């Protein structure tokens, strides 16, 4: 897989027909604070689910 080049228009071709929630998810999943919180909550969750508090904090209503 080639390395992502944020300056290359070709790197964004897949987003041409993306829904707003897809773009929001791409931004959120790259957020280091979100990723740290997610790792911590999953590590402490016996069933692998995230809490409603976590969902509210990060504004998640479309992905678990």
C-alpha cells in the first residue's frame, strides 16, 4: 500500500462521493486524544463496548 500523501489530489478521490458522516469519522479516527480515550475505554470494558458517556463526549451516534 502506498504511503498517504496529503498534498496529492489522488489521495482524496475516495472522498468525492463521501457522506458527511464518513468525513467526520475519518477526522475523528485520526484524533490522537480520541484514539487514546478509545483504547483506554476498550481496555477496561469487559464486553468491548463503549459507554454512553464516551459517545456523548466524542459526539458519536453513528459508530460504536
